[in-house]
C-alpha cells in the first residue's frame, strides 16, 4: 500500500502542489513567493511609505 502525496497545497494559490515545484504548484507561484521575500528585504527601515502596507490603525470612537 502506498500513501498518496496529494495532501500538499500551494501556499500561493491554494492549488495542488507538484513535486517539481514543491511546495508550490508551478514555477510562477514559486516566483511570487520569492518576490515577497525580496520585497521584505528591500524595504528600508525608517522610511515611511504613504501607500501600501496596512498599518495597525487604532482609531475608535
Ligand atoms: Zn500555486
């Protein structure tokens, strides 16, 4: 008996991941994930952008 490896899901599109691009489903999703990492490293600490990141807003009332 062999257990199927169909339990993996692509973290990007939630599709079925493939062995070749594990844990992603395709090279495209793999690159997307990679891009996210690069973006995180690209951001310069201290510099504030007027758009993009969702900062924790604390305004009530
Ligand atoms: Zn995917």
